[in-house]
């Protein structure tokens, strides 16, 4: 049936996702729009185009307490070394909850690293509603709303990058990667302390595993 509709295992999920969901304008405002603008300049250019001088890499870290993500950036550094070696510039996008991690890698990579909010900032998360302090229903609904907006923003920005380096045990990272409208996804899923030379496998992890194992398609 999917093939009859012109869909493949690579395109079925992103097409259905974008058919069902449209990004509300309130999700990406201010500094997010600046980040979006940089990524959109390069988002529609294929990695196979030798004239494409800029590669964007989205990095998603699930660990909310960690201040560094050595496995993610070991992979990223190997990719940066490869692409810079063939004359391409690399722009990074970091999606992580811990502001200390954002600050650390912003210091390391400087202007080459983008943040969803433009500066180190802890996004709102739904678990924030679990405070010991009693809250009114309206307050809880507000927390949920902001948490969903921050999550939607981060998923959207991840989907604009050429390559995604994400935490293996994270549906959030995979959603950002797999919602990219592309026939050619390049995704690296990393477990903790998994030091991989990702430049040795420029095609990323097998797409058949990612699509079938995660979305069930």
C-alpha cells in the first residue's frame, strides 16, 4: 500500500508526520528564528551535492544531569574532521536539557555551535509539574503548554539538520531525525560511553533498523 502511494520506508514516517502536524508560529520565536534561519539556508541542499559547502549536524543528548557528552562529541569531531578535510564547513546544533552542558560546548565550539534558544537555557519539561509545592490546575496546564512548545521547537530544529547524532535510548531524538523530509537520512544512535569513529560510516546507522525497529513501518 505504501509503495502504491509513492512512499518508501524512508519517507513514510516524515510524510505522515507532516500531514498530521503543522508547527504553530508561537513555537519558534525570537532567537529560535535566528537559529532556524541559519539551518534553513542549508537544509534543502543534498549531502551528495559537491557544491554544498556547509554541513549541519544536530546533536541530541538525553541525559538531563550530565555536563558533557563525550560519546556524542567523539562522533561529531570525527565527522567534522572528515568534512573539513574535503573543504566543507560544519555547523552544529545542540539540543540538551542541562544549561551547563550547553555552556560547556558553546565555549568549546563558539559560533559554530547553535542553541535552540540562542543561549544556554534549560527548557521547560513536563516533569516540572511534579514539584512538592501544591499547584493550581491552571499553573500545571501552563507548564505543560510551555514544555510541549519547547519540545516541538527542538524536534523541529533537529529535523532541519543534515546529520543527527542522538542518544540511543531516546524517542525524542529519533522523532527529530525521522521527521526530516528527506529520502536520505543520516543518523547515529549512541549509547553511553560508546566511542565511535562515525566518519568511518558516513551513511550513518542502517535505516532499515531505525525505521522498522522504532516506528513499526
